[in-house]
C-alpha cells in the first residue's frame, strides 16, 4: 500500500482516540457524555423529530399531489389541513384491528415492526451536518460515524424486503401473497443497481464512511457534477424510488391489480405502521441520496469549514446552516419523488423487471468502469492530488461520450432483444399500422 | 520499517503458475458463450460436434500449456515438475505432484470430451462441456491445494459441477435419480468433512497443511491419537469426507447408482478425475498433515488412524470385488470395480505413511492412480459404445464382439487384464509397487500390513472372475439381437489410448515410476517448514533456491535423482557447505526491476 | 432518441400545472373565493358565508379551480331540475293547479297523487284539496312540468334536502310544495320572460278578468244581495 | 472504539421496536373489538377463499433470487476494491474489468436463456 493509504488510516484512529477521551468524562448524573449524546439523538431526533417530519411529509405529499391536479388538498382539519396527520393518527389508533382468523398472528404483528425498524436503522449513519472539525476533517453531525457506513446501510435496507414478504405470507391471503412475492422480486431486482450505483462514490472517496464521503465532497465538489457521478445519481434515484415502492414501481400494492398488495389484511394501526415505515424510508433514502451525491450540508460555492472554530457558537451557527441546507436539499429530493408520483403511470410487472435487469444493471456496471476511468484521468493515483480545472475538463471530455455510448448501447440491446423475445407482440403491431394507412 | 510487499506484484507473479487452470476456466466460458451466442439456432447434433471440437481444441491447448510449464528453466519452462512453489500466500502450491497429476487430469478430460461426441444424450451442450471443464479446474486446484479452506472450496467446486453433469441426461429418469443421490449424499458428507476440518483447525490453530503437521509434531511427537478424543473425531469426520469422494465402503452407497445413471462420459470423469484429485488430497491431508496422528512411534497397531484406514481398505477391497461378481450391468460392475480399486489404493496410502523413506513413498500410489484412471476411461468408453447402439449397458449385449470388431475386442481384453493386474500390463506393476512399499514398513508395522497385502492379492484373484466374464461374453457367446454397430472414432480412440497406456506402462514402467517418485520428492519433506508469505523477502525464486538446497540433501543421502524427460540437472550446483548460489531468476523478462534488486541482495 | 422523450414532456406538463396553481386563479392568495382566510377561517369565519353563489368559472379557468362547497358556491343553471313545486300567483294567491291529474298520469315512477277539492256545494272545484309527491321516488325528470297545461307544477333548483329522518317527512304535501310565482320568476328568469309563458299568463289573466267580470256581473243585478266571497 | 458505536445501533433497534409496538399497545386499550365470523376470514373481494394459500412459488422467483445473490456478492467484492482503488495501480483496473466481464457474461447468459423475461 503506498504512502497515502497507509498513513490515512492511523490518522483516523488517532483522531478518534482523542475524541473518546472527551466523550468518556461524565457529563450529567454520572452518565458519560457519549451516552448522553446518544440518548439525546434517540429521544429528540429519532423518536421525536423524524416521526414528526414523516407525518408532515404525508401531509405535504397530499398537498403537493393535489396541487399537481389543480386541487387544494386537505384544508379542513386545522389551518391548511395541518392537523391532518394527527387526525389520521387518531383515526388509525381508534380503528378496530382486524386480524384474519387463518393468519399467522405473531408474524402478522411483527411484519410492520420489522419494516419500521429497518427504516429507522438506515438513519443511524447519515451525517446531517458538519459537526466539529479535527485537523482538516469534519466529524459530521451524525449519531454514529461507522467506518463501513455504506455497507451497514445496504445490510439494513435489505431487511425491508424481508418485512414485506413476512406481511404477505402471514396474512394468508392469495392476493397479498402474490403482491408480496412481486414486491420482493422487485425489491431484490432493484437493490442490485442501487448498490452498484454507490460503488463510484467509494471509488472516488476511498472510504465507506459517509462522513468521509461528505468530507471528500466538501473538498473536491459534489459527485453529481461529473458524468459518471450524474449517471450514478440517476440510477440511484430510480433504484431508490423502486426500493420504496413508489409510483412508477408501486405495482406490489397496486389497488387495480391485487386489492392492496401485501397489506390487504392490515387495518387500523398496523396499516398505519406500514404507511409510517414507507414514508420514513422515503425520508431516509432521500437523505442517503443527498449525502452521496449532493454533498450533504455543504453549499456549492461558499466553504463553511473555515467558519468552524472551537467555540460552541460557531459550532452551532455553522451546523444550523448546514442542517438547513441539508434539509432544503432533502425537501427538493422528496419533491422530485412527489413530482414523479404525480406524473408517471404504473409500470407493467415484466417491463419493470426487464428494466431492472436488462437496463439498470448493465448500465451501472458500465458506469463503475467509467467512474474508474474518470478517477484515472482526473485524479491519477495519489489521493492527495487536488484536480485542477484542466484535469476535470479532460475528465469530462473522456467520460461524456462514454456515458452517451453506454446509454445508447443498453437501450439498443434492449430494443433488439425485445424484438427477438416478443415476436408476437412486434408482428401484432405491424398489421395494425398498415390498417391505419 | 516493514518493507513493502507489493501484493500485486506477487499476485501477478503467481498467476503465471496457474496458467493451465486459467486456460481451462476461460475455455469453459468460451464454450458457454459460443453455445448461446453463435450456435443457438443450430440443431442439437451440430451443436454437439462444434462445441466438442472447440472444447477438445481448448483441452489440447491446456495440455500444451501444462507441458510447457513443466519444461526445465533453461528451455523456457518453469520447471514445475522439479520445484515447489507456494502460490497465493501459501494457499496452493505448484509442485511435481500437481504438475504430473494436472497432466493426467487434462489428458483424461480430452479422452472424455472425445467420448462425449459419440451419441447425443442431452441438448444443453454448452453447459455440459463448460461444466466438464470447470470440474477439471476444481480437480486441478484440489490437487494443488495446501490449505484446509482451499481444499474444501476446490472440493466443492469439483463436486458441484459433477452433481450437475451427472443429471444431464434429461430424457432418462435414471440420470436425474443418479444426480439427486450423488448430490444428497455428497452434501451431507461435505458438511461432516467441513466439521472435521474445523475440528483440526481448532486443535492445531492453523489451516495450512504443513503448519498443522508442524503443530502436531511440536504438540507431542508422534503419540498417535492416544487419549486425544477430539483428534479422533476430527480424523473420523475427515475420513467421512474423503471416503465419500473415493467411494470407500462405508460411504460408497451412492457410487453404483450414480455411475450407472449418469451418461457414460460423465461416469468416466467421476470415476477417474475426481478419484485422482481426492486421492492426492487424501495423501496430503492424512499422509502429510495428520501424519503424527498416524500411529504411536512405529507401532502400526497402536492408537492412530492407520488401523482404521487399514480396516476400511480391507473392507472396501473385499466388498467391491464380491459385489461386482453379481453384476449384470457393465457400468454397475465397473462402479464396484472402481470401489475395489479404491481399496487397493488405500493400501498404497497406508504404505506411504508408514514406509521408511517418507519422501518418495507416495510414488506407487500416484503410479497406480494414473494407470487405473487411464484403463477405467477405456472401460467406460465400452459402456458408451453399448449405450449408443443398444440403449442398455448389460454385459451380455457385448456377445460376439470378438468376431465383429476383433481389434477393439483385443484392446478390451488387455484393459480387463490390466484391471485384474496381470503381469505384462501396467495394473500389475501398480499393485506390485504399492504392495512392495507397504512391505518395507518399520519392523513393528510389517505384520498387519502383510495381512493387508495378502488380502489385496486374494481380492485381485477374485476380481479376475467378473472381468473375465466380459471377455467370455465377447468371445464365447453368439451375438444375440442386433449386433453392435461399428465403433466410430469417438469410441475407439479412448479404448485404444487406454490400451496403449496399459501396455506401455506395463512393459516399461520405469519412466512413469521415476516421474512419480520425482513428483513426490519435490513435496516439502514431512518436517520442514516452507517459507511462508509472512517473511518479507519470500519470492518464488527464493523458494526455488531452497528446493535446490533440499535436493542437494536428498542426493547427499543417496537417493538418485533422474529428472523425467532427460532435462539436464538444474544448473545451480549446491556446494556441500550448504551455501547456495541463487539460481537464475526464473523469469527475466516479467520480473519488475525492484524485485530483482531485492533478490540479488 | 424518441425513447424517453415522453418522460420529459410529461414531467414538464405536470410541473407547469403545479406552478400555475400558485401563479394564477384562486390559488394565488390564501383567501378563499367565497370569502374568509384559509388559515384563520374555520373558527372565526362569519357563519352565514356561503349562502350566495359567489364563483363564476367555466372550462377555461386556469390554476386552482376547486370550489370549497359549503363556503363557496357555483351558480345553479336555470334549467337545473330538482323536485317539482306547485306555483301560486302571489298577486292574488291563486293556486294554478286545477288538480286535472295529468301530471300524476304522466309521472314515470308514479310518485304524484292528489285529492280533488270540493266546493261549498260538494261539486268539484278546479283546485287540489291536497297534493302529494314522494320525494324519494321522484327522479326529477320534469315530465310533470312539461305536460302541465296550467304551468302549475315547475321544477325547483333547491338540492340541499338532507334531513335526519327518512320515513315520515319524505312525502311532500301541498304545504311543502307551494311556491310563489315571484320566487319562480326569480329562479327561472328566462322561462318567466319567455314568450309562451307570457302569453299563457296573459290568457289566464284575461280569463281571470272575465271570470271576475262575470262574478261582478252576477253580483251586480242582485246589487242588493250580500256579496259572497267566492274566491 | 468502532465496536462501541454499534451499541447505539442496538439502542436504536430497541427504541424502534418500542416505537413500533407502543401504538399497537395503545390500540389494544382504545380500539373497539367486535368479533364476527365474516369479519375474520380473509378478504378476497368478498369471494370465499378456496384452496390452500401457502402454495409453492413459481421457479421464476427462485432464479431471480439466485441472480440477486450473484450480483450482491459481486458488490461485496467491488467494495474493498473501490475502497483501496486510490492506492492500487492501473493493474487493479484491468483486474476489475476482467471480474466485471466475467459477471456480465453471467448476466448475458441468463438474458440469452430467457431467464430474465418475467412471464
């Protein structure tokens, strides 16, 4: 391992060592500072702020979806319908909880819990702000900074497909089982491009930890501003929408086909948990997308790091800005999902699967290679080299045609093989055209 | 400061040593791509022949690569036949045994691919040939593996491919039944095998074979397994794994059904290739790593796995032969005969671990392995001939073959005689060397082994009966029903090749035996610790220098070293004072500058 | 690359609609078109808001066009039909209906029935004693008002008819049905001013005058006889 | 130091489970419970369910699961390569191209065999 790599690691260790000393001294009531911070995160953040955010995301979705259709959206329950989420919650709690007789009671109860747990766990690693500054590195305002953050995220996010299948299987209903099987097939197929889309990020950052990714983007600019980065962003967003079962990919719970998909047999608060889990995973997935590609809390031009100094006022001030910027980006990302939901019709199940395996997976594999080429061309092989404009321009020159060729290639192959694989369909279309003439 | 070992340079260096395996893997891929890309629309027969020729061409190329690898250094080769190279930080090693056995395995694969061309028993030809090649890759890596995990991994690669290929004759239910039995039995025994390996790791703390032996020797000299229950459990479970692979008696139930159900070429591949690889692995694990547990001191009958393996060998021999007596079906008879041969070879394994001159004691087993597998391929191609023309493989379908195709009939006679072990043929010399080796065990060990040798001879006599029944059918019976069609080249070539091998190694066994002795000599001595990847200045060249020093010792204590193929003795003469002049670095051109400087220090 | 062009156009269309709801039409401010403020409205708004139709809009309205019904109302079209009513001339309180039963016969679901009024002498008088329409059955087809020779029964426009009990009150008697012609004129201005209704009213007025003259004439000879209030 | 961070994950796990079960507990207290025969059988658009629900899956799902495992393992191998990419030479790039090519052959093979067509 050459110099840069082997020295980077001990620095991280040393820096964490100093941190532990500061964290271990008791803060109040004898509990060490680290535990106090964690409990604060849990009480205020995870079980206070986030459910609130998620509840009002539901409200926002209904308002925005209404405005897309020239409607007003909920405005009866409280001013501008702001009490709507609370009303929903109360309704759900007071509704009778009907569990089918032949269902597997325990698993029927555990499925939504598992889904919600998986949604919560993904948020444990996301750096919402810059946090403190050690040397030139930001420690990131994050509950825990795992050195293998991204790996943890993948592991946790794949738990949700388990929860969905348990729900379908436990409610012992043909339609929900069918819906659950389709949902899991879709989740499984879209998890591959989602995970492959994150590989370019690690390639450029050289580390799996989300704080390191944030640091890298603060120094070298956001990842979305490079062709492979932008392609990876598009792939990740599409895969995210599919992972969360939102509109173009919400076939598994499509009312028109299979009553309500895997949560047919759920009523009352259990259905509420599904709803909460879905929107919480929308929130966590958009946080992930923002951190990985849109540079978390960093402003594009203005570098906030030099405002950071040791006193707490600068810490609070800078982090307030970064959390603000971060939430604006998350809101935009979530709005993008609402926007897509208001526009696109639902995809047919075989097109949905074909899109994943025949277009997204090859494209993400090719994109990894293009990202490696970008790294070769722009940065070369020592991690401390700050690429100058000339390099990035050369990078663009090389990678843009590659990306275009890749996209065309994938679409062309798909078109050719589709003709080959659906001859009946193709020939059926042709005579119709002759009739028209 | 710890000096930089640049892993990539070492890795790229090692890749050259596993060139044959890489070639075979790529061949498998090429066949697969060729099948689904180019010839997808063609009829099955045409696909079969084109893919078979492509595979055959690839196998011949791999054979050539392996041969080049074994040439001595001054002819441009890597002299792998004489030198021992631990690769990929010691997980696999390319040495004499692995080179020679690779050669045999690739040769067998060639014969089997030829045999597969004789009749169409499946439509998925791309997958069939690819799986055959990848099973070959698994065998070659298994032969070369030096470490428990790699051993298990390669064993599984090989057997998984074989499970699938056994069930490839989709039209006949027997093939699916064979595949399923083989799979179920195999997965259970590999689970137990893995448990055994983990016990060994638990007891010795390392997974490298030589390190295990070193740990066992340092733990308590050769005290055998007395009072060591965990050790006994470990040995038992490992024996389960290997017993299944070589179809030794308590674990042989799958063999007759799998051999009979599978298509003939696949049966040949399972009976020969997988047996060669398993026996070499068995030698390495039992003979090499678990040597100290063999017996207490030199008393064969004391606590240790020698007694256990002796019993297994005896039971396997007798059961194999007596069960074969009653068989009507040729492939089932050959299955039981291969169980019997496994019994004989176990005697060889026993001999290898008790005999006086440890270094070259595995030679007879390797010799027997080569001879047995070549003759068995010939025998199975007869079965292929039967299935192709008559659809069934009963022995009496061979009636009257003597008159219709006399030449091949003679070849079959020679094959059968070699399987019995008649003197002029190779089978005899194989058994001869093995039994001689087991007779010159230590004085205390000689008595039980002599019983074993006697049982072996008795079984050979019994086996004569069912082999001769084949000859009786061919010569003394009138052809009943439709006579066998003329055997095309795809059937004749394996039979003739096997006969040539049996006769050639029969009349002049010395070169093969010397090669095998040479092969076993290049293995590191039982108690030496091979330079592991850990020490910084280890390089393949360094290992070569050490080998030269080791061979100098061997010559010092009187074992004459005649390298096969008349290659001149390696140039670097080790002066008696033990100071060695480093040999020419094996690879001038491919050597990065920095590495050469390091060597010359 | 026609593949995927539809995606971008589709998204642009929806975004444009989204933005227009904020830029033009009702969505621009937080004020409701029917009066009152979106945010403070629900608790402090004036109670009788929303009784008058306040919004005029048609297919070309752009942006937000939701009519928040109880607070805002769209005007009802004149020809809108909802449950028939009986008209009486408010000038002289004359109930136009002569209980000729044509409407009862023509009503497809047969939900109209009436009883004929008897004069002081027991002889039938051209007035209904009582007039019933079963509200649940009536399908607002308007045939009764088409066939009524005396423009006595007309279709009303009041659709807020919900009440708490559905057994007794859904059969409307005459008291529920009687409506002044002035109310009819207000709700159906065009019909009121239309030529044939005017001529019809003229004829009825003329007949009424003749009847009045006749009655006056009949009372004049017996000038001395006491005036019997016959009307 | 690293391991202690997973304590937070444990805390979050317990907290999340609690957060999920709490409303369900409240439901037990608050929500009405009126059992009835028809209410408790599975809802299939009003039609009575016939036959067994937990049937064997189609083979299609199994093959998709296998494909997923293959490509997930590919990512698991890609991650360490990507992390260490900065320190390795271009040789690593070539080696990874070979690795990805092998897997793409796998995908192409599945594609050509029509496995990816969701029937």
